[in-house]
C-alpha cells in the first residue's frame, strides 16, 4: 500500500516536471528589463515614419527644432514609465504585427538616450482587451510582448506634449488687475488693512492688566479712482484664481500681430505687468489669445473666456 502511494506521488511529480519542461520549451522566458541609472537627456518619438526629438536642455525638455517647451509633468511620467518598463508575457516571436498595431501609422516607436547612448528602444502598439497591458516590441527584435500598464502619455499627438501654461501667478502675489472690455477700463487695486479681531485676549501673565487687542492683516480690493465703490471680491477671486496657472486650450499658427484685442487683462505682480490679450472668437469653442509670458499665440476655451473673464469684468463692481 505504501509503495503504491509512493509510485502515485512520484508519477504526479514526473508529470508536473514534464509540463514545466514543455512550457519552458514552448514559451521562452520573458526578459527582465533593467532601469537605467544615468539621467536621460533625449527622447525620440517616431510615428508614421516621422521623428520628433525631445531634448533636455538646462533642465527643461524642449520639443523639435523650434524648441517648444514640453509639459514637465508629462515628461516625468514618460521617462518613469519607460525606465520601469515591465514585460508580462510573450505573445509571439514572429510577424505579422498589424493585429497588435505594432507597424503602420498607429505604431509608436520610442528611443531614450543619455549622452548619445541608447537606454531604451521600444515600439508601442494597442492595449490588450483588458486595457491593463500594451503590446510592445523591443528594438528590431521579432518578439511581441505584453507590457504592464498603458502608455497614453507617449502615444498621444506630439502637440499635446507641449507645456500649455501661458501665465502663472498666485492670487496672493497680485497687487492690481486692470480689465479693458468693450472699451471700458476697470482697474482694481489690492490694499492691506489692519483689522481688530472680535475676541481680544487678556495677558495671562498679568490677569488683572488691560485686555490686549489683536489685529490681523486683511486684503481689500478697491476700484481705482472710486474707493467707495463696492467690489464683488468673490467673483474677482474666481477670476484671479484662473491665472494660477492659466493654460491654453491649444497653440495656434495664426498671427496676432496687428490685431485689436476684444478684451485685455493686465496683472501687476512680482514687480512687473503681465498681460493677456483676447482676440477674435475662432468658433463656438475657442478664442484666439496671446500672453506676455508666452511667445506663442494660443486658443482658450470660449466658456472660460466668457464666464471667468468677460462676464466678471461686467459684474465685478457692484451697482
């Protein structure tokens, strides 16, 4: 009886060993990719046969020959995802690759370099049916793998990698704001006032002594030339918050030189004036704009322009 059980156990072990051997023979091991140590300074994205270089210069990523600033958060995500790339499963070791979108116009090849040395070379295809993995190839190797996660930051159009920040100023740093809308100029100035607190405190060291009056600094906005006018500081605060940061909807190739703005916002902060010019409405969704803090014309969402800037300019001073 004991021998019979022993033979059964040995048989099970032998079958398991055979299964493992067969699987190992049929499915080569998935390589483990090492994260690089040197800081990357160049990323080349190839889509539909066209290369776009993104270079790190003076600590900032710049896109293409025109050196458009790249969004720093997006570039950090891209670098981290490629550095920590993990392969989960081997799918095939030969073409065709169309079904995985690893060739043709949908395939995106990414090469990461440091000092000219290649750190990573990977082609990204479509996501798996579970949306948790992505089909990839390494360099010119024929194998197709499933890599963990998605790579939407890399596969989106290069235009969307640009830094959309066109002005950034915190509300607390703003000293004054001037809005010229429909020919009407409204200038508001921030003043700092000392205000007594409602509950004065007694000095605990001298309980019989006089009550100490505490004060705190309070911001107050007034209309230039008419300090008695009532300012809707709630609406003003919402408008100013939209400049921290102010982001473009997209960049535009349209020339703005010589155009007369429909509305202008000038903010005084950090000992300088920063200006936003809102030009014509291009369509129902966007306006053409420019900023003194960006050399590139851009568009802004029409709802944001009309409701947080133009409408506020009309309603900011209470009647």
